[in-house]
């Protein structure tokens, strides 16, 4: 893809401050181009591990905080000020577009998303109407504000993957075994397909809103899809994931695909069409290179729990991730999942600096 094709002339990322974002190490790595250092950002870097976030969020429910543009901008910027990260991740939640189209849900502290009326039949699908930009004006306002604040730092927009959204809608909340979800996927394929089509539409629309407002890249979090066997993924999930990434491709921003426990699905996730495949901590990056088709960058994959170990262990493990990441066509350093709530922010700051310093010793 040429630079001009990657960033149409009227795309906000093309005309951002500091001469645009074309030389951003994060965006270069997404496109498998040479970088001055390995870029780094952390999933869930914006939020629960930061004391300034906890103070700001005090008394404000999670979903409400996502609808306050000034709060979204501040929370997204907090880790950018603290850490030398190469990208910001938009502060939101995968439940936001579902709530915006009228699904009765809440995020309960200590539990997670809870759906008042789970989807169990074709009639229940009526609640999932198409999402339009006017449903989420606060997203547009917040992204536009962030583009101005961030200058030369890319902003990553995101949305939930269709399997993960389906699992919450069907189960009514978090589930360890996804039994009701799989029962519909296995036993009612027509209902499953219709649900997944509507959720793919929702994900596409939510991503497009963020890109139109200026997001420089997007990530699809299909967090729980690792519970699916490879053949079931190919038949029941892949067509919908592929459509999401195909619809976003003409917009010219890098696309990242991530799930947890997806070691057996990495090849299929690569086939779905994203530019970058996220790898959790269970599969070494040099092994993941052999599982993902050529022409993809990789993102990951330090175990978040390592950050509770002595610094010598953190450094050794991080350097190992960097070494293995050099076997990929492009590598973005990240954790293998999100920042844990009780992690010391100073360790993350030190880790981001280490990634930059160590990778400049042997730049790609």
C-alpha cells in the first residue's frame, strides 16, 4: 500500500499536527516498514491502574464516563503524559455501541457487563438496530478533541469483535464456558448468523465513526473468541470478522485484530484481513510468525503478571519479547492482554523506556 493510499488527502491523520503522522513508529510498524525503535503501547493503559484516573472517575459510572467527551479526552491523555508510549488508545468500552442503539445493559463493578434481556431468539434481534453517528456524538467530539491534543501521537480507536459481543448478549453477562453462546452457534446456525451479521454491522459503524473523527488506527477486541475451536471459528466467526476488516480497508488506517487464548486461531485471524495480529502471552512471537500468514505485523506479548516480578525479571522477559519480535515483518510491543488494576504505573513507565532503549540497540 502506498503512503498516499494509506492516508487519503482528506483523512485527519494525514493533516495532523507535527507534520502529520506518516513517520510515527507505531504506524510504520503496522505497515511493516523500518522503524527507529520498536513502538510500544499498552492495552488498558488508559484507566484503572492510574491514581489520577481513579480520582477523576470517582462517583461516575463506567458507561457514563464514556459519554463525557472532556473526561474521555483527559483519561486517554493520562497515560500519554506518564509513559513514552507511541500511541494512545481511545477511552471507551466495547459495550458503548450496544448501549447507544438501545440495549438495556450496565457495567457492574466487580462483575462486568450485565444485559437485562439476553438474546435467545430471533425476535430478540429487533433491539439491534443499525448504529448511526448521531447515536454517539460524544465519540466524535472526544476523538476530534484528542486529535488536537495528541499532535504527532496516533490515536487507536477500537470496537468489540462480534463473537465477544454475542457472548455477552446471549449469556447476559460474563461467562466462563460460553455454554449458551455455543449452544446457539452449534444448534441454531441461522439465528447465529443473523446475530453475527448485525453485530458486525455495529462494529463497522462504530469504527467508522472513530476513523471519520480522526483515529489513526483501529483495533478489534474479540476477547473471548479463544474459547472457539479452529473449525468453528472458520465456519461461524471468520466470515464476519473478514467483512469487518474488508469494510474498513478503504479508509486507509491500520487494522489490528486481538483475542485472548487464540494461539490455535492465529492463522485464521490473519486470514480475516487485519494488518496486525495481536498475540497473547501464551505463544512466543517467533512461534506466532510461523502461524500467521506473511504480510502481517505482530503485536504483543509480555505476560501482564510479569510486571509484578522484580525489575530484573521484567527486563529479561521484555528483552526476550523484543528479540522474538524481530523475527516478525513488523512488531509493536504490548502486553499479552490488558494492564492489571493493581500494577505500579512506574513499572509501566520504566518498561516503555526500556523497549525504546533496547530496540535502538538493534533497530529494525
